[in-house]
């Protein structure tokens, strides 16, 4: 491995939602594909192999801490995180490629992006629309990201900010992207079109590569065994959902409930089970319908839970490219999504071919080789 090309993946944390999961999967796959990959994270919670926390506190001074605290309290998204400049040192030798994932989460100094991206070939994998606007991951039905933000109607949209500095944040991001050299990977055509509209020729390159799903994890398993694991009756009709919580503005509790009720009305089976994959609330359901929650479980248990289902529903207000519908289809489960952002792009007759991790990794490796050897 001493002669292997080196890559650093930068992510908010080693454990988290879909974006963190995708970054970790890609990191592991690179280490299994002849590369030497390090996962550099703002917050380390687990024991992921070859993972290092970015040393922001180690290099912070009292002045930088106070400056950072003040800027965050005022709604600014760009603040001094002095560990950012030291990220390349977290790998065994200077990286041949840096792959940045979500950069929001109060751990990465965007002002360092022009320097880092010009010194090291840099890929930015886009899992949400945070770079497009003044603070939120998605504007849902708001198009103010096209005109400079400001007068934000939803400062509470995640990641929330306490004061309206959205116009300043918007302008700073536009400047930083133009001053950087970024090879952008959008995980859906929907997001790629938005990035093209926002940044166009400012990008070194722009292409679509979806998040990859591990084919060795998500595949059709024995349904009887799966239901036995979760205490679900064998003759029940099971509708799976991956609902995240009533306080998440990007999800759609009312639409989820309506979709569930519609499927219940179409199903003559008297035994209906709603299987909630995750530790979250589900919308009010008829008393005759059983609700089973898996709680937070490992990926292997997610795959077993999906294999309990006769149908999987994923209803949201906006999505870039949700993983759950893809995982369900790879388990052979009929899946329904609504027309929300890039969600329709997850429906496939050949999910293993379109979203399999091996296929996705191959596309990343082709890009890595192209940009690291470019004169």
C-alpha cells in the first residue's frame, strides 16, 4: 500500500445520515480498490478504519474560538476552523485526490477551499443544495438561491442559522467556488442541473454519479427469516417506510400518511403492518394497523428489515437522491416515491447496474485517475 495512490475523503462525521453513509462507503471501497484512503471528519463517533478527526481544537486559539463563536451566532456560515488547512496531513503522504462531501456542520473553513483545491486535485460530491443558497440544505419551493437570497423566509430550515446573513453567505459561496478548482459530482441529474445553473463555467468539471449501494449488503433475503427477526406475522401485508421525523421540513408527514392510507385501502388483507425503519415517529394510523419500529440499527439489520416488506414507500418534500428507495429495490421490494427533487431518479428496473457500489466506485476511480494525472 506504500505505493498506492492516496485519497482523503472529507465528511461531517463518520456516523450519520445518507451523506455520511455514502462518504464512508466510498472510503471503504477505495481502500479495497488499490487506493490508500483516509476519512477525515469534523466529528468522530465510531471506530471506522483509517478515520481521523480534523484537528480544529488542537490548532484553535482563544481569539479564533471567540471569532468562530461570534460569527456563528450572527448567522455567518464561514468561520475559522484552523484544522482545515491541516487535513492533507491526516493521510500517510500528500493526497493525490481530495474528495469533499458535505461541508456544512461547523467544522470546515470554506475560505481554505481555493488554496486546497488548487494544491490538490479536488472533487466535491454534492448530496444537497447547501452550496447553492444562503444557509439551507434545500429551499424546497423557494428560488431565492437564484437571485442572491436575503430576507430568508425559513431561517429554521436545516442547517438553521440564528440571524439572516443569507445574502452574505450566498455571495461568499459564489466567490469561493469561482476562486476554486472543483470537479463536482452531483448524485442526481436534478442537482446537477441546479449546479450548472448556479456556477456553470466556474467549475473544473461537472458530472452525475449516484451514491453507491453495497450489493453484498442489500439483496433479496429469506422473507420468513426477516419477519421472524422483527416479530412480524408471516401472513401480514407489510408496508415499509423510512420516515425521519415530524420536525424535519424536508420530509412530508401528511403525504406519507396519505400514501399509506391509499395502499391500505387497496389491500384486502386485514393484517396490515407499517414497518418504520429507524427511530422516528410515524403519522397517525388507523387503530387496526400495527406499527413496528426498528429503532436505529446497523446496515445489515436495515437490509433484513427491508426484506420484511411487500411494498416500500418514500414520500418527501424534497430529496437529492435518497438511499432508502434504492436499497429497497436492491432487496427486490416494489418501491414508490413521489415527485420530489431527484427522488424519481431512484426508480430503476436494474438497480444493481445503476446504483451498485462497484459500478459507482469504477466511475469515481476513472475521475480520480483523470484529474490526478492531468498535466
